[in-house]
């Protein structure tokens, strides 16, 4: 798996590889470098999901974006924003941590029934099992203005200031 942003990737054998700008240690993959099933690159930090459901986070941590919440287990997906991080738990709830200056870590209510997540520069998205999307955080460029009807979606993704 590879992450948008061009600084992280997962190689065969579930080893994470990272390249590019490393001014904040975002390319210094922590040990043990094995067992990864997904990776995502944030603004200046990186996340990797291990096969045991735990998350490794490294790079710039000035806003706590690398401080994975406890317990660090039971996660099924990850998403890295500029200075915030999201993780989907196996029970369909979301964990969010890091910079919350635009509300990108204020989780939707109810925090349940989610199947996919995405993080933009300062906004967050989540897909519900029934096909609707929840969006929160910065809306400067309309990235939270969901299409109508908000139903029938099967995937979700976020760019810096736009949403898919």
C-alpha cells in the first residue's frame, strides 16, 4: 500500500519504506519495521497500521499527532492529516488526536457505524456503513459541503483542501 503525499509506502513483506523530505523524522520508520498492513503520510508525520491492530506513529509531534490513544489496539484503518491523525476501531468508532484548531478532531455523534476514514489538511471524513458521509473540521474551501443526497457512497478520501 502507498500513501498520498509521496513520503511513505509499504513494501512486500509488510515492511514500511519512506523517502523524500525528512526534516521532522517522518521518514525514520520505527523498529520493529515489520507487520505493517497500511500506511499514511500526514503533513510532517507518518502512520502505519500493524497486523495486530496497533499503530506506529513518527515524525513531527508538536501537536500530539503521533501520540496514539490508549489502548493502542483494535484499529483497522488510519488516516493522517496535516497535524492530526484518525484511526478506525474494529467496533466502527473513530479515534482522533493531534491539532484540533479547526475542529478536525471533534468526532461526529454518534461515534459508531463507520467503515472508512480520511484526513485532509484540517478536515476529517468518515463513511458510515449505511453509505452516508460525516465531515468535520475546516470548511474554508467547501470541503465539508457534502453532496445531496448524502447516501449511496462506497468510499471516501480527502486531499489537502478537497474531498472525494
